[in-house]
């Protein structure tokens, strides 16, 4: 597996392959996009600093790391569950990378605006699904040009929309 693969790329792979390529080639989305700003704000304000422990590791930025008794729980905070499958896959990637480092952990997706949490476990089936996504991301990264733009239901709200649809009006 390439060291270039990050949890963010795994998340994007579940939404749009073009976004994977753009992000991997350090073409940043509109940093002033209101949805991105809201997500950053939500992550900062949803949990008291005394409980929130953000940690950055190679290819990962874990929003929350907590000890619960003898268990280690890593959490990913999202504004909504709209992209829950992408968020699950991102968490599975984090759990898999931690396991490679010799750290066993449980995952937890947190959706503070919905007052909802979801447990994520890296089992055999989940690891097989993750392997498929990792292979797909590797293939995308090897391409010399980004995949062609494809209009999907998420384009209108995408922070990358200018890269794909700059010649069109909203």
C-alpha cells in the first residue's frame, strides 16, 4: 500500500474518484467553502477539550482518542450522517492502520448535530471491503491525469466544483 493513501482519500473514494486524484496531487479544495468551515467548527466545539484528544499520525488525523477502561476508542466527528458509508470506510482505514502499528482499537462515528454515535469494528468482512477500496485508490493515484468529471448528486455542494464545472453556472 502506498504511503500516499490517507483516511481522507479513502473517504473521497467513496464519493468521487476525481476528488481522490485532486487531493492526492495536492490540489486543495476551496478552503473557504462554508461546509468545510462548518465541519472544522463543529469538530472544535462539539466536545469539551478535556474529552477531545486529536492525534495526527502518518496518513491519519484522529478527531478523538479516548481510553474507556481497557479499550482504546478512536472517533471521527462529522456534521451529519449523509456520507455515513464513506465515514465508516475512513474509520476502517484508521483501525486497520492502527492494527498495522500494533494498536488494537474500536472506532466510533460521531454525529453531534444528530446526537448519534455509531460503533465501527474492523472484522474480516470489513477488512475485505477496505482492501477493495485501497486497490481502487492505488489505481487512481497511478493515473497521470484525473478521472473525467462525472456529475453526481454531490457536485453542487462540493468544495471542488470549480475544478470540474467552472464553465457552467450553478
